[in-house]
């Protein structure tokens, strides 16, 4: 268990209701866990709680069995690679330089990049299929390429788990699929994967387990077939849906145009 | 790499030599040489005791202001940040005016008061940012800096209008910036004092690369963002306050020089900071030369020169980046 | 330094001795007649007129802003917003007619009893009006133009004059004498002044000591030729170190001072005090040899009948220092 949350509750401000209520979640190496749910259901809060970025009102967040608060930022960065939702590019660097920043956790403030670092960067660039973009400035890239650069940077950290927050936002079909195929490969190679996404169908096809959140609580957790049922989804998302199955057994969700429509 | 280093050294040397030759009393190179090394020749005293420390001090102050600007730009994630935006300049001005209005004795009263005023403004900005609960958040810092700056500026104007102390209206002349008070002693004080903040900023160069991406991203990559923010903030404040105490408010160096280096070379901070230091130093040395020679035998405040040169330079840079 | 700074450091147009308008040419020509003739005329005048009796007809004068002042009778309630004018009014015998003065009008001591109306530049109109003046004397600066306009709208006669140079003493005395009905007092003041000035003026010897007029230290500021203090120094036998500076005051660099090597450094009590201990000033030989000339007293700040004694004091102290 690389990343684990045990009955975690989070409250942002004293007067407000809980953002997360006793949520438990676990990510193992070789497994992709998808966290889905309506807007405002607490998905990003869960990510912050797992990474020790918000204080917990109750419960515990563990990385590699130890409470996350006992990890320094550097140690965490060597273990978990995070690709957040958005990032500022006020001072655009080249792709290679950006990916090299992922080695900060190993280089520290003063160290100069050595063989090991260069190798890690090169591997990451190749895995993400952006090696030919290495010298391009990042502000000249398309959305899909920029996402892959950030994944490469996370990979350069040589982590044991990858956490991605809405990685397919504003990507077209091809780039969506490419991204999920990439993460799937990496998970197969032994990384743990935690993906927050609103894309139910991609989660259904690629994730081994799904965690469905609503209003800060866990509604269902299990395999995609177990979690993505018509009754559950219609209730949680407050919209009529139908669920079909693909040939590989993964459920696909189709939102209906009215409750009278049938597929 | 060595070619670059060589080119840089030549540039620095060239600027220093120009600084030594030019002045309200132009001296030929041979006099400068003799004056520096042997202490003989006409104008030896001028070269050795007045110009040499002045030129070196201008270089160091220019470099310091440059890297303060670069660091703050990364911290605030805004290429328009400059060292004085945290209320520093108004705080220093207020300190200087209070010193003059209260007829404080001693030749070091005004610089010391300016230094303390600058730090007081910074402390107030920090305190304000705590009130909002989001300490050292860039937006809050900017706003607090503007507010504190306006407050200090208003107090300063009020004192200048109401006080009948002689010369209180000359305070603004001191504030406009000048290296007239440069001496080997002043240089020594500044060097000893500035070494640590400069070293700290260089040490955190890579962390600045990360912070420029966003606080959360930087944390995910392993940076202790809050600690770095505090340290960088404090170092730039101290360094800028020392610069103000030495030579008044010299604007645009911390804004234009990092910008120019970034758009020309797009480097990471590990190279950016040294480059900016050298470029800022040369810029201020040349600006000081202009201030000494433009209206001989009078002097222009060097802050005026940097603004006059800085604005067209900035416009040129903008054109290049947007083109 | 505000009020005095303005008064003493404006440079009048050259040539220094300004001829007044056509009205005054009558009085000017008298100096070209023989002594005997002028004595007879003065005698007749004294017999024919009672002192202080109002002359028939309108009193007219053109002031330095080229406005014409018209009075139906000699002014009996004068608000003087220039310290030099206050002094002259008392000197010519019109002291009892002065009903308002500025806070800087410190001579003669009798002036202290007059109501203090504050600053002479942009004065409070209400304070002026409260004294119900029939003549207001203002310094001729751009900032007072609006005030003059306002007084004109309110129907109060006002006079804008420059009091910057020695030559203004006889000229302004005559003007004020005419308008207050104390022409005789004015004449005697002028006569005494002219004689004393002639006696006090030193014929320059083989070498005139070079004097640095240092009016502020942070940054170092001097005043150029044509200012009042510069005039005093020249008449006392010295030479302004920065006689080539045409603006009234300006910031100078230490190296300019050092290369010109003054024999003496003159400061006024309102000016710098502690600069001599600063390290960058040690390169100036006069500082090392402590050739400081500190003068105090308003007779050094503005033209007045005390100017000749000021010149004599300066001449004596310069001799002592350069012995």
C-alpha cells in the first residue's frame, strides 16, 4: 500500500461543514484507482489530504505505512509524482529543463545534474513520447503535449506512485486515450496510480478500482462493474443514465436525454 | 561556457574602466592607472578615494537590486515585480524625512533611518498578509505593499509640508538616488552586510524555479515552499533596504535587468541570478557615469537616469517579447 | 529652508544693476548731478515737505511682475510677505505701518510684535485679509501669481517684487518709500547703504580665495553665481567655486569639488553640519585642514541694509582662515 487514507475527515474552516467525511482509500503498486464523483464532491480535497497538504480533522493519511506528516517534502517527491490540475507558466522553460525540475527532490538546492539525473530525464521523455520536443519552449506546445511534459516530469522523480488530478481536461479524444494508455502502461510496470477524473467511461476501461464520492462521503468502492450501476449513478449525478457493457466487460455510461429515453 | 565567462568578464571590466575614466572631471587612462596603482599623478586622490569605491559600490548595488528583482518576480510569479513593491521605497522615504525633520544628528542618521523605515514597512506588509490568513500569498503581498506604500508616502508628504526643519524638502533629493556618499568605508559596510542575503538568494535559485510554477506544484516537486518564501522575502527585504540606505531609491534596475536577461537567455535561476547580478551591476555603473557627466559639474540623481533609460529599454523589451 | 532658500538662491537676470521703469529714472538721474545741486534740492525738499504728509495725487508704481500699483494715499496698513521687505520697511521708517509679516521675518526685533501670518509663499488669504491691509507686498514667484490675482479681485493693492540681489536694496527701498510716504527715509537708507557697500567691498588681491558654498550635504548641493550669498562672497574678495553653474542651486559630486580644490568651505547654520566627518569628504584638502566658514544670521540669506556688515565679516573671516 503506497498511498492510503483511513477514515479521513477534512474541514476547511471551522464554521463550514466537512469537506470529506470518513473517506478511506488505498492505492497499491500495479493498480490504478480512479476517483470519480460530481463537482464539489471532494475529489481534490482527498488528493490534498493524501499528500498532507491540508490538516485532517480525523483519520490518518499514510504513505508507505507511515503518516504523511512525518515525511519531508523531498522524501514525498521521491515517492509520489503528482500532476496537478493547472500550473502557471509565467517564465517558460524548455521541455528538457522542465522535466529536469522533477529531479529537484534528488538534487536539492546546490547539486549539479549528474548521469543518473540525465538518464532519468531521458527515460521519462521517451516513455512519454516527447523526446523530439526536448528543446522546445513549453509555451509553444499544444495542450496534449504540455500534459505529457508534466507527466514526464513526474516520472523523472522516479516515483513509486503517480497521482493525476483531472488529466484529460481540455484534451481531445486522441490525447485523452494516449494519456490513459500511458498511465495504464506505467501502472502495469509497477507504479501505483491514482487518477481523479470526471470521465467515467475512461475510468471504467482503464482503472482496476473506482471510488465514487458524493458530498464528501464514499458512495461506492470496488471494480468498475460494481460501482457504475444505473441506480447509483442516476442518484449521485442527479441525471438519468444508462449503462451498457463493452466486449471486454467494462461498463460504459450513457447519459439519457430524458428519463423516458431508453437505449 | 568559458567563452561566455570571458565575454562577461570583458563586459564587467569595460564598464568599470569607463566608470573610472568618466566623471565630472574626465581623466585619461594613464592617470587612472597611475592613480590606482601608484597613487601618483594628477587626480590620484580622486580616482582612488572617490571614484574607485563609487564605481565598485554602484556595481554591487546594481547587482543586488537586480537579483532582488529577479527573486521577487519568481516568488510573486509576475514579471513586473521589482524590489520596491513591498512598500520599501515609501518606508525608506518616510524614515529619511523623519530623520531630517527631527534634526537627527550625525552624518549617518539619514541612511540609518531610511534603512529602518524600509524594514518597518516590510514588517507591516508581512503583518498585514498574516491578517488575511494567507501568509506571504503573492496577491495579498502585492496589495499590502501598495497600501503600506501609499500610507507611508502620505505620511511623508504631510511631514514635508508641515515641518519647518531646514532642508526637509531636500529629503526628496536624497531619495531620488545618488552615489555621492560613496567611500571605501561605505563600500565595506555594504559588502559585509550584503554578502549573506546575496548568498542566500543564490542558494535558493533552484527553489525559485519551482516556486515560479505555483505553490502546490512546487510542493509536489519537493520544495518546502513556506520556508523558502520566508527566507527569500526576508533576504530581498534586507538587501533592498541596505541599497536604499546606501544610495536612495534607484528604480528600474530590479525590473528591467531581470526582464532583459530572461527574454534574451530564458535561463533557469541558477544561471539567471549570476547573469542578472552582472548585468545589473554594469547597468548601474553606466547609469552613474551618465549622472556624473550629463550636466557637468552638477550631478543628476541616478534614480532619474535609470528611469529615463529604463523606460525606453522596457518598451523595447516589450516589443521584442510580443513580436 | 523653504522660505529662505527661495529668497537667497534665485539668480536675477544679468546685468546685476537693474534700471527700474520710467517712473524711477527721475530718481536715478540725481546721482549724476553734482553734490552741491543735490544738497540744495534735498534741502528744499526737506523744507517744503513735512515728513509723512500725504503727497497730492495718486501714487503709482510698476512692480517686478509688470503690474501697476495705484494708491490714492500712502499705505498705512502694509502686509509684508517678504522678510527682506519687512526689514526695509522698518529701516525706512515705515515700521509702524506694518500690520502683518511672515514667520521668517526675524529682523529687526521690533518686527516680532507684528502679527505673524505664516508662510510668505502661497500665504493664507484669510490671514492676510484679517489685517485689513491697504498694500500687500509679495515675493515675485510663479507660486504667488494666483495669490496676486485673488488680491486683485478683492481690490487690494499688491506689489510683487524680487528681493534676490544687492541691487534690490536701493531699488525696493525707493519703491516702498514712495508707496508708504517715507521717501526721505528711503533716500537716507539708500545713501547709507551705497556708502557702506562701497567701503565694505574688497578690492580683490592677487589671488582670490575659492569658496565652496555648501548649502546641503545629503546630497551635496551648492549655489551658483548670481545668488545672493555668492554676491556677498565676491564682494568680500572671494570667488564662488562653482561660478560656472548658472542654475541657482544644484547637486555636485565630491570629485568635482576635490578637483577644483576650494580654499574654504562656507556653510550657513541651516545647512550641513556633520559632513566633515564623512569619509568621502576627506579627499578635499580644505576638509582635512578644517577650513570651515560657518555663518549664521539672516543677513546672509537675504539682501538688506545689513549686507555691508555681512560682507565685512566675511572678508575678515576669510582673511583669518587663509592666513
